[in-house]
């Protein structure tokens, strides 16, 4: 009887800590902006985000999460996408919010998209890293994943790590570890900055602009308020994201990371001494991977 009780308690712990969101968009997310022309399609499994002169559009998850892995397949706006931004990100709310970003900056036909990554902690961002892609992100769907645990945040594209942000809270560097975040995706007009610093504007004769989303999947800890902070960070079998293998990239993954950064990174805030007048953010002196 005691063994059975322990087994059932274990099942309850697993059910409480881990949430597997691998369902239809119609069940796990909803349209928050641009309802008049965005659409959940394909029997509820796909989303079409639309931008025209009347509005952009956006979706967000019904639940918030603290730690885990959040992924989505995205097919970006094709052809002349200059001035548009498609975003896939996690965020809490309020002036001291946390946020982890993928933003895809459009470009004129024939010119590459720029992948813009950023992380906000306690409302402060300015931690941008940017990359070109090694494929055409408009020709097919590609997997974009944010893996987030008490040790590190890792951005992945098709399983390849492109960026790591490590937890140095014990040294006074803020880290997103205490606020649950919802999942968002949006398509919007950012022609005041997105393409060549705002020099290239949206060509509205190319509208409507359409980005497509598929297979939103969250293997993550449900956020049910402040009590979840300790529960989601606990080192337990149910909290798979806290296992040792997720505290440090493997040697193979480190090799992939180095290759991407050596060949495709085009901006790193930690190397922009002019921007910070030589007083670099503290985390820039720390080992991130």
C-alpha cells in the first residue's frame, strides 16, 4: 500500500510540474490582435498571421510557463518583406517584465532576413545578437526553439544552437527565473527601424504580408503564481530541464554553436564598445557557453 501511495504521489508531481502543450493552436493559443484577417487554419493546427495597411496580427498562449522548451515551426513572409517583423517570443508583463526574443527582420527581395535575438531581465533589454540564416526561411517551415532553465537560455534553429545566455544571478546579473512567461507570435509594421535602420520602408503594394505558424509545442512547467518559482526550479525527474545534460551544451552542440556564430553572426552587443562608451555590460565578461 505504501509503495502504491508513493507511486501515485510521483504521478501527481509529474502532472503538476510538467505541462506538455502539443495540441492544436485552437486549444493552446488565441488571436489577440488583427482578428479581422489573421486565422487559425488546418483544423486548428496552423496559424496565418497577416499584415496590411489596416493592421498587423498576433497570437498568444493561454498559459504561462516557467522553464522548459518552447518551439514552433515558422514560414516567414516571402518576397519583398522590407519593414516587416515577424516575432516569436516569451514574455511576462509589467514594467519589470522578463522576455526572450526571436525577431525576424524582413528585407527587400533577394536580400537575406536578419534574425534578431534579445533577452530582457527586470524590464531591461539591450542584449541584442543578430544573425543571417543559412537557408531561405520563406521557402518552407523551420523549427525555432527557446530552451530555458534555471542555468541557461539557449536559442535553437532547426536543432542548432545559435546563442546562450547563462545565469549569473549570484554575481548580481539579472536572469529570468522568477516570472512565468506566455508565448507570443506577431507580424507587424516596424519600418521605422527593421530594415537598414528604417531607411527602407514597407512597400504596401506587396501587401498583404503573410507569415505561417505550425506545430506550437511547449514542454514546460506550468506557471500558477509565485509558488511555482521553487517548484519549477526543483531538481526532480519530472523537471527534465534541470537535469545535468541541460546545464551545459555537449561538445557536439558547442561545435555547432561556434560554427554558426563564426559564419553567420553579424552583430553582438558585447563587442559594441562604442555603443556602451567602453563600459560594457557585466555579463559580457562572463563565460556564456
